[in-house]
């Protein structure tokens, strides 16, 4: 029984550290820009990253911009950010946030469930994951899509057929507001029907295998 309890607690910790979050209404820290701006010099950037990590820990499970805070936020420079789409594709992509926002967007009301903790609905805006994969040209024999955070701290694997479902979205807005840095700015996966740990935040790469 003790071993079972330890296993359950470990599983729950993984869910919370990865992608689980919820919307409960209300607002906290305003907008992504406050925590995203990177000052000149490596020491300043390192200091800001440290401050952001501490902010993530201090606000753990607090409601900010309508979502509970989980995981450790990643410092991202919007100007230099690129989303890589590679692996078994014909034309690997390196997309800026502006290029992604410039694509035809969709809005999807989706329920995010963190098993045993919380469940909520919200309106997400972004581009279908399928569109990004089709633009890159998925090669024959591909079976899996791996989505990884920009700092390589965690990833999620989806069968290719699941990744191509139209409701799978690479989102940049929640409830018509840009994602807060604490919730995955600039991009996160929205995966209706999948556990919260699959909803990768601070998305950095999409790899077809």
C-alpha cells in the first residue's frame, strides 16, 4: 500500500510540474510583457530568469490571468523566438511568433483536465497543429509527433493520427488575451481530451518521428 501511495503521488507531481493548469476566473499579474522583456547583458537576463523561476514557485497553484500556475516558467525573448518543426519532414521549419500569428487562426473552447486536481473550460486561439505539420510535409513512415518545451524540461508524445486531429492547436491566446509567461508564452499545445501533462507549455519544437 505504501508503494502504491508513493507511485500515485509521484504521478500527480509529474502532472502538475508539466502542463496541468485550470481557469477559475479572476486575474493576477498582468500580461506577458512584464516578465518577457530581456535586458541587455547576460547577467541581467540570468537575473530575470531567476526572478521568473522564483515567481513561478511563489505563485504555484495561484490564479493568474484565469489559469492556475504550474511548472517553472521559462524566460523567452519574443524577437529571437523560433518554433522548430523537424524530424521526418520534407521541409523543416523555423517559425517566428509573428509568422505563426500571421497564419489562419482558429478559436476552440476546450476543457483542460488535471486528473485528481482540477478541470476547467476556456477559449483558446492559435493555429491547428495539423497545419504546421502539413506545411512541413510529413514523410511516409512517420508514426509519432513529439512536442518539447523550449528549455527541454519536458515533452509529450502523440500518435501522428492524434496530432493531425483538427482540435489540436498550437495556441498563443487564452480567452482572447496573449498567453501569460507563467502559462506558456509564447506558445503552448491545446490537446482536448488529453491529460493536462500533454498540453506542453513554452513550446520550442515539434519533431516528427
